[in-house]
């Protein structure tokens, strides 16, 4: 039985490369699709195509760009069930979660289509007589977009859509583990009438394709989502090669604080969702559960019981609550951290085992902030519990991290909630909700090792993908 084959897209043409299989993490022997691997020459040609297409795309009437983006979003939504099944099979996400991601991607393109009708400039009073002052915005230019495997449609959408909306051209390099989702997105964009060269897709290794984008003189900026160490490399390369603008969304070691006065059911629900859903493979996952002394033992007992009850299984099975870990390498890393946690003195209150690439959600109890399992991003279904004496210590522990993406609190106290929103050093703060979960019209990003550059999503995306130009006119 034949499987879909996804090629690279360069200057409106589908380009072949070394053909590789794309495997299902739930059934590692099952080939979901095949894809063509791009090399440096293909990546270089994609950059050149984006560069050539830039002036024409930037001058295209806004109404034309709006219709194309709206058409892309509509096609994604029309194909939601098909794309969700494909996404679940290649990434391992539950079918319901995959469908939610597909819908989010379609809505994102439609959102930015309509953002094109919003005001784009400002008029100021000049301090000089007979001078008119205004600020206009022009596109950044040709941009490279590098995306991870955990949200193979949503993250490309929230980067590509604003880039195109604000008049830029794009070279997208997705993670090699999810080529089918990126390939289908490329087909949809090409089918919407976007001119050749405006959007290009190159799938390949970061050491080959990624390096070509980072070192190319033809790109004006790089938007990257991935690990913090790789993000630092991206920054160094961008500065050294043309001083490109760069935007980095990186890791997290996100705290969920549970206060003595918390509703226990709400606290357990927030911890389960934030720590383990999507197999814990989210940069906003709750990987540190900081629990005050008065509720600590009851919370640990209730959460351990709920964690053990979670159903791990095939993503296409409607009874499954967690899918597989995305790859054997990621599974090995997760299990290594469980061993590290044991060696550091934590107790495994739930999980710690696996069956193939299906890992039981794992709760480590007795952690403290000096441990590796409490400081390093694991990126799997592993969370640790840290006891705090009171809210003061809990906030101090929550902020004691190199990261600063998301932070949450569960409390029935308005004053505690308001204090946490004021004092938590994170770009996203939640109250009585999981730390994971964003909305497309609101800014996304963090502080410290989690972020560099302008925020993503909503109207804030304009700050990266456009350049303000101050204009003076005298008479």
C-alpha cells in the first residue's frame, strides 16, 4: 500500500531529495508517509526564491493578501478531521488534541487575514513648525522560520500567518519528525494562490538546512521555537551572519503553586492537565508542583491516585488520555531523568515505567529546587513535587529558575492570586487554571532563558515581522 510522499517547496516547485520514512510513534513499524530531505543547495535556493519574491508580495494590495490568508485558514478548517488524524499518527498526540490544534491553525490564518484591516501606523505632533510626523511600518523582508515537533501545525501557523500578513516572504524549516503536517500545510498555502517564492518549505537536519538559514545573507530575520541551548546557537549565528533580527521561544520549567486554601479537586485537575496531557511535551507544562505544607500530603495522595488512573494508549483510541512519547530518544531522556530523580532522593509516587514508547505519567515526590529534576526541562510526562512552608516561600521557589515562561497558582484567596500575578516572574500567569494553554489573540512568550525578542501571537507579532519607519514631511 502506497503512502503519501511530501516534497520540499521551492519557488513554487516541488523538489525531491533523499527519500525517508516518517514513522508512527504509537506503532514504530508503521510508515505514516515519506518525505524528501532537503540539502544545503535546496535551502539556498529557497532563500533566493524568498528574496526575489519579497518586493512583489510586499506591494500586493492588502485585499489580495487577506483573501489568500482567509482561504488558507478555511481550507485547514475544512480538512480538520483528515489533518488531525495525520497529525496524531505522526506526532502521537491524542486525536482530540490534534483536532484542536488543527482548528487553532486554521483560525490563526483567518485571524491574521482580518488583522490586515487594522490600523498600521501612527501620526504624531511634531515639535517643529510646518512639519508632519508619522510612523509607518514596512515588512522585515525574507524570514526563516524554524519550528519544533510538538505542535507541528499550530506553531508554524502562528509564525507563518503573521509573516505573510505583514508582507514578508518565508522559508519554513519544520522538525524532521513531523514532515507530513508541514507538507500538507505547504500544499494548502500553494493551493491558495500564494505566488511562487513567497512561501517555501525545506525539511532537513538542523545541522544542514538550519545552518544554511542561520548563515545566509539572504534572510532578514529568524523566528525560532525549540530548546534553550539551540536558541543560544541561533542567536550567535544571527549576530555573526548579517546581524539578522531573531526571535527565540525556548524552554520552560514552569511552577504550579498549590496553596493551603486551594480547592483540592481544582488543584489536582490543573496539575494533571498541565503536567501530563499532551504527554508532557509542552514548553508550558507544569514540571514543578510547589505545594504549601497545610495541603501537601492530601494533594500528593490525590494527585498520585489520579495519575495512576490515567489511561495511556493509542492516540486514535477515544479512551486514551495520553499518547506515546514522540521518539525512542525522547523516551530514553525521560527515563534517565526518572533515574536521576531517584538518585537525588525523590520518591516515585506514580509511573516511572513504560511499554514500548508509551510511558506512564510519572510523579516524583520529595524534590527540592537544587535537584536537576527541578531545574532542567525534561519535556515529557514527568513532574516533581516541592514542599513550601507558605505562600512567601512558594513564590520564592517559583521564581528560582533560569526560565520564566508560564507560572500558575491554585487558591481561593483573591489577595494571594493578585500577589502571584504581580510577583511571578513569567510571561504567562494563570490562576486556578493549568499552566499550559494559550489564546491566539494574546501575546505568548516568557522571560529569562525562555524567550528573547518580541512576543508572538495577536497584534504583538507585528513587532517582529515589521519595521517601524519614522517619516517627517515639511511644507
